[in-house]
C-alpha cells in the first residue's frame, strides 16, 4: 500500500458517465429495419441487425408506429420477391416450384389411392359347418364348471 494514501482512497470508485441513447426513427434506422425484415429476420435478431438493442427496438415501435410499418413493408416486399421467383421458376417448367405453389399457396393435396384387391369367396354353408363343429367340440372337450349362483346382490361363480 502506498504511503500517504489512506485505505479509503484506494477503494474509491470513479463514476462512469452514462448517457442514454436517443432512439429516433431516422431514415437510416428505418432502412435498417426494412432490410432486416425483408430477408426474414424477426424479433431480437431484427433489432440487432438494425443496430438497435431489442428493448430499444420495442420502445421505438411503441413511440413511433412508422418503425413497425418499416418492418411490415420489409416482410411484404421480401415475400413478394420470393413469390415472384417461385412463379417464374414454375412458368419456366420447374415442377418442384409448381408443386410448392399448389401445396403451400393453394392448399392442394395429392390424391392418395389405396387399392385393396381381395378375391376370396365365403361359403355360407362351410361357415355354418365350421361353427357347428366348434360348438360340438366345445361341448365334448369343455371342463365342467360350477353353475352361476346369485347371492344377495352379487353373482359368484367357481372358475
């Protein structure tokens, strides 16, 4: 510890200057929000790509609705650009692009056919004979069980 300096002096802190950032919807900020939204960024990623902290972006959207409009316009333009590219690809013969448009835009689902071909005839006479033989076999080979008795409100049986 240096001589001549008290302990209190060694433990003092210097104050750090703090100036809150002024957030305004300038043309530069709005363009950055638009560009980030156009490429599909959302939420905190959009804010950070636009050069804002997430809390600053949310506050800016609350204070100035034009910031939210810049995001919506960026999303709409990005979607329109992608849709245009997809339609151009479909028009030029890309079947995957055509199928993507049908399924995702128009809700089209390919028909699925399942064909089951069973060629088996059932003979009623044979079925009756088989049932009769099972009944007879059951009577002859069946264990003799105690009859069902009813006691009070409950039925019991010895199995």
